[in-house]
C-alpha cells in the first residue's frame, strides 16, 4: 500500500475513533444516570481527557497502522492492547485527580462499550480494505516466487501478481519508470521477497522500491500475515536469528500463569468428567473386554519421552502386526465405541492427567511418537523447534487443519505449530481454547 494511501486510512480511522469514543461516553452516561447533561457539565473535563488519552494510547500501540494484507487477529491485537493501556492510564489519572474523574459506573460501562465498538470498527475497516484487489510484485527464486503467488491468489483472490526478473529490468516498461514501483494502475501495494541467497541486483531493486513507500515482506512474513502459519521449508538459522516473536516461550510471567491455568483446568476437568469416564469405561469393557486405557510413548518438551494416556478407541494390540503406522481415513482398527469417543473427543480426557504431571499443557503442539519424530526431523530442519514447549491437548495446528495422516499433513501442522511458537501469548491460548470448544461436537478431523 502506498504511503499516501496509508496516511489517508490512518486519518479516517482516527476520525472514526473520536466519533465513536464520544458516542460511547454519551451512552455510558445515559445508561448510568438516565440523562446526558452531566457529560457536558460535571464530567466535561473527564471526557476531554478520555478523548485525548485513548487516541494517544492507540497511536503508541501502533494501532493506526492498519494492514489489510495481514490477518484479522494481527489487526485487532494492537487496538485491543492500546485500549487496555488507555483504560489503565485514565484510571490512574482519575485516582490522583478525583475532581476531574468520571463516576466508576459511567467509566466501567463506557469502557465496555469502547472496547466492543472500536474493535468492531477496526474489523470493519480491515475487512473493507482486505476485499480490495492488491497489486503485488514478486521477487526472488522461481520456486519460492511461485509459492508466494499461489498464497496471494488463495488469500487475496482477485489480486494481481507480477514477477520481476533481473534480466527483464531494462525491458519491462512498468519497472523501468522513474518511480521503479509502478504497475498497470500505479504503484504496487506490496513487494514480496521470496527465497534464500537473492541476487544483489534483486536486493538493490527491492531497496529502491521500499524507499518509495511500498510495503516489503519476505516469504515468511507473507505466510504469517495471510495464513497464520510459517513456511517450514523456507526457514533457516539466519531467519530464526533475526525473526520477530518467540519471546512468549521464554517469558516467565506467561509460563507461570499458563502452568497455573493448566493445573486448575486439568483438575476441574478430570473431576467434572468422572461420570463420562465411568460410562465410557463401561462401554469399552462391554464391547470386547479389553483394557480401558491406552498408553503410548510420545516426545515432549526438550525431546524427552513420556507416556500419553487415552481411552482405547482401537482394537487391542492394533499395531501388533503392522508396527507404528499413520492413522488412516476410516481406519478399520477403530472400534464402534471408539469411533464415537473420537467424534466427541472424549478419548482425549485422560490426557488431563498428563497435564497435571507437567508433561503436557492444554495448548501446544500435538506430541508425536518417537519413530515419526525421528523421520520428520531427518527431513525438516526446523521440526525440533516444536519441542521448545510442552505439547498440548489442543493447539493451533489442531484447530486449523485436519488430522495428520501422512508426512504432508504433518508438514502443514508443523507450519501452524511454528506460528504458535512465534506468537505464543495468553490471548492466543484463549483464542485456541475457544475455537476448540466451538468444534468439540464436530466430526471434522476425527479418524
């Protein structure tokens, strides 16, 4: 997106924020007092402070940098944090300046309205911009450029892509003009640098275009913003050493709170599900008389192995003849009772015991078997990164793609796991848990 266009969008969003802030303050006053005259008299100073602090906090959190090329979550995350910062700042100010403050009821109601209304406003702006057609210039290695082109076509349908090649620089009219970043309808909205070890002339051209106000992303950023995953085959040590994110997996506060939530949820979950576990155990026993629980060795945090527990959903000794194999669609080893347990995800309940033992978390990459881990690590250099955190009962990969039944599916799930590692936070965990709850009764992903 061009610099002038970005500036115009920022001004429009700011104007909308100010109008909506004023309306929310009026609504909060009316809902609490039944009239609004106090807002222009008794609470005029407090209203003026809010109208100054909220936009300033949103600006400091970079919330006016709307990126239609990115994801909705990324575009809402910064406004959410900015609004929390503004509410906190105003609370402190009103505490030390009681003469200029709102009543607590008015301020509480207004903040709820502000949070809801402004986030809906930001989402509306994002969706309006997202549906416009983009002019995207692609530079880099042929295979990586083709990957980027397919991604743009998938997540920004109707957009136009153009590939720049060093040998065509002097013969391509659109790229030979003085501004260096022209397309058929003006300047490009986005430049994507794809691949490793790019030619010096390619980097020079990219630098020239960036200095003219065009947004520049690498392939990893394109994947992250468009599809909320990372391209595993295009990640290396150089990227990992300089990439943003990955701070959450080492943040002490985040890890302490996450562990406390895990313990509380696992304990409550086991207690509440005892009647269901008893009923499931009875059905499993009546079906074939085999064991109720099934344990399997999995790889956890730091590459350490542990025993994962599940309700048995397959025939006893299912791998006695075949050895470890990927689960298949309509696997004939699954028992009738097991099929229903999988559809309802009840077979996962005993893993809460693994959570209590500290071997797993509620949210994290799904733990794999050692034989599969060894095979995948030998083919995918960054596969071991998923062992930086505790594996989870649910995770970003589980809620975004189907059950992994082969190496290709596991590569896709790894890409979602890597995105989770880069963006791990309490809000992200909450988003995953809510999405998991919304799909619990679905058969999607069951095998």
